[in-house]
C-alpha cells in the first residue's frame, strides 16, 4: 500500500514536473504576444490619430499642424487643424465606446452577430433624443446623454425580450431580425416626429446618420463621466463574461451569479452605446467587427478582449473618419456610412462562417 | 375510401369558396378606397363629377384636381401596392419564410439605391430609372443568392446576409441623398420610405406596362410555385421544371418590386406584410398570390388616405406603413418564434 502510494505520487510528481514548465511557457508566451499586440495597437492608434490631424479636406503643412495643435488659429490652415483636434478625440472616444459595447454585447448574448447598430440600440437612443428635441424642447449635451441612455436601455431590453421568446432563446437570427424590425420601425418614427417640424429638421439630421463632424470639447466633456462609468462597469464585468461564455449552468456551478454578471455587463454596454450615440448619432457595425478581429489576436479572455476592442474601435472609427474626409474631397462622407460599407461585408463573412441550423 | 375522398373534396371546395369570398371582399374594399381617394380631399367632389372626369368630360376644377392630381396618384397606389404585395408573397412562398421578403433582404434597397444614384449623379429620368432599378434589384438578388450558397442555400443564411446587404445599401442611399443638397426633405423621403407625392402619369406608365407583362407571367406559375417549398426533388417528381420555374418566378417578382420602387420608392413593409395578412385571411392550403397582391393594394391606398388627411401634417405613405407596420412585424416575429417559423 505505502509503496504503491509513494510510487503513484512519484509518477504524478514527475509528470507534473515535466508538463508544468511547458504550460507556464505557453502561458508566458501568450501573455508576451498579447503585450506585443497591445503595443502594436497603441502604435497604430497613435499613427491614426496623427493622420487624422494631417489629412482632411484642406491640405496643410507640418508648421500649420504644430501651430493648430498648440492652439493658434490665425491662418485658415491652422484653424482647420484646430478643428480637427476635438474631432479626432471624438472619433477615438466614440469608437472605443462602441467597440467595447459590441464585445460586451456579444459576450452577454453569446451571439457573434450582436452589435449596438444591428440590435437597434443606437437607433433607440436616437429616437429618444429626437423625440425629446421635437416634443419636450430638449437641449444641452448633459440631458441628451441621459435621454439617449434611457432610450438605449429600453430598446436593448425590448429587442432582447422579443428575441428570447419561443424555442432556443435568443438565436442569432431572432436577435438580428428583432433588431432590424426595431430599427426600421424607429427610423419611421423618427421621420414621423421630424416631418411636421421643418424648423428642427437640420439639427435632427445628425441623429439619423452618425457623424463626428462639428465636434467641440464643450460637447464632449459633459458626456465623459458617462463613458467612464460605462467603461468601468464593463471592465469589472469582464471576468463574469468569461464564466458566462461556458453557458449559464456551468457558470452557476462555478459560483458565478449569472443574473448579476449578465446584468452588469449589459448595463455597461448600454451606457456606452447611449453615451456614444448622444455624442455622434447612430453608428453601426463598429461593435460587430472588432471583437471578432480581437479574438484572433488575443484569444477569448474578456479581460483582454474588452480593452482590445476599445482600442481597435478607436482606430477603426478614426480611420473611417479620415477616409470619409479624403475620399469625398472637398466635401465629407459621414462616418456612419463608411462603417456600414466596411462592416456589412464583414457581417456577411461571419454569417457564412457560422453553421446555421434551420429555423 | 369514398368518405376520405369526399372529405378531401369537400375541404378543397370549402377552402376555394373561402378564398374566392376573401378575394371578392378585398376587391370591393380596394375599389371603395380607390373611389374614396378620388372623391375626398381638400375639395370634395361628388362621385358624379369624378365619374364624368374619368369618362373624359370637361368639369371645371374637377378635371384638373381629379384628372391630373388624384387619379394618377390613386392608380399608382393600386398598382404599386399590387406589385409590392405580389412580389413579396412570391419570395415568402418560394423561400418558405415570411421574413424573406424583398424589403428585408435588400432587393428593394438595391433598387432604391440605384434609382437615387441614377437621379442624383446621372440625371436620368422615367424609363431609364426603371431599367436601372430592375438591373440593380436583380444584381442584389443574385449577389445574395451567391453569397448564401454553401452546400446549398439555407434560408436563414440568406435572410441574415440579406439584412447585412440591406444595411449597406441603405447607407448608400442616405449618402447619395446627402449629396443632393437642392432636394427638400419630402423628396428625399420618397427614396428612404416611399411616397406618392407628386405622382403623374409618367410614373404610372412604366409600372403599368411592366405589371401587364409580369403579373400574368407570375400568376401562370402559381401551381409550380406551390410545389417549390416541398423541396427540389419532390417538386421535380410532381412534374415541376424546378430551375426554369425558379428563374422565371424570381425574374418576374424582382421586376415587379423594382418597377414599383422606381415609381414610388420603397414603401416600407408593404411587401413584407401583405403575405402574412393574406395568409391569416385566407387560411391554409390555398395560393396566396392574388389575395396578397390585393392586400398590398388596400394597404397602400389606406395608408395614403391616412397619411394625407388623418393628421395635421401630410405624411408620405411610407412613413404611415412604417409606423403601422412595425408593431405587426414585431408581433409576427414573436408569433413565428412561438410557432417554429412558418408563414
């Protein structure tokens, strides 16, 4: 008995001794590769930010750029650069919020097609703001944000509830359809609300197509607290999302409080979507594309996935904005249009890759 | 044996009677709404005057208001509604899914995007727009079909890919409209949600000609279309030439949708709603093509009357169908989910 025990512990010890370094190695190397990717993404973001200052409808020299960034706006070129600074910040902030929200939503719904745009959440925020402007004389960034977040939350709950009915829970098809139906309905409602009010049609237009033009720091600053709260809530719930990915039963068995984990992640995502829409109008597909790309880079751990989605989201939206300014010279292309044209093919790619079962 | 046979025959006869009576009711309803939209307006003309105008007599005032404004508008509403309803139900029957209607999977969106591009960038008019719209509609249909092909075409994949395409095309339309600065909001809405404002006979003629060709073509394939949902092998065993039927049916349905879109813009939800509404009215086992087409015509006429006169502001017809149709769409998704997904 004693001999066999010692021999068995001996073998266990020797096998674990031989495997542990390998496991630790792969862990260390994956962490190293994540850190490398993190540096790469941050570097790309910096390049993108610079290019957003340099490129635009008007061509400017380096001297103008330095002057514009440091606050001079005596010449037209310097003024143009000075206007690009808040715009770049806005694109980065909104892109980060949407990327993060998309990753969280995909985690919460365990659905590869979840995206604030496809699910109609952004359009819900838009409808709330437009109704507020037209019927209740709403004005000011602070109140826009509250109303937008409320609209986003109500829409998210509604779409999820509609999609959860029936067999199989919220499948990708049901979520996408419920979201599409809601989006179509809401854009009709927005039109119905705006049409009798020719006086506000112009100010409301930006709530129908997302764009980052006309940004000022005065508009961005009041929304920042909301974004920070959304960011913190989402990042804190990352661990819970990892458990949820195993399925509700396994997550509960591991000691996760499923409802709380899901609720907090969804809350963070909704706050981020609402705040982003309050800043830039409804922008789709950013939250859809990036979590998939980031999963290839850093794996499925949400503690890495969420920050990466935020960073790459900032990159994507800034690039889309720059492209919109360069392609349509001397005019501009709204960033929401660019993301739809980039994002829809990606959506199709994901649909094709998935195994779909018959309805 | 005979009792079973008698039961089947009796059931078939009953269903045919029900379908015929529903079609009759819808026809009467459409005619009444058509007459109402000619008679009613800012100035109400007696039905005698309206009839005189239609016969070509000169009636002061009415000749212009009814003959030049209301008549083309009402005729366009009927034909466009008919075309949207028929095209929509054809796709829904063929793909065996109420959600596979042309406005959800992007075919209407393709026609609309092409029409706006033609108008804004190339200053095209009339028949050229119709041709462009139908070419774009067919191309979108082919692209969606090709993209969803992977060991056969799964209905769900096709619908999801169509949703993606529709989102992209809608943003293209929005972009093109934003380039056309001199357009007013009303005119832009025509291409975003559909509108009958400013209808003239030049809008009606291409759609009318196309309908006269395509509707009989489509209706002549009713029987073969009914066998397609059973699966290609079964349909072939029942004597249907599967590929030929599908080609003809898709061409005709896309043609109807595209011509209607070129004339009125993508009137929201009509193609989507007509089929399920007709299915509920008629009941199972009968062909839905004619009832759904009539439901489409009734929907557009009714929504246009509501949009013009029910409220303080005059809303384009697409906004009304969008707002009225959306709750029904959600209800349909919920019910479809419960039932497990059939028309």
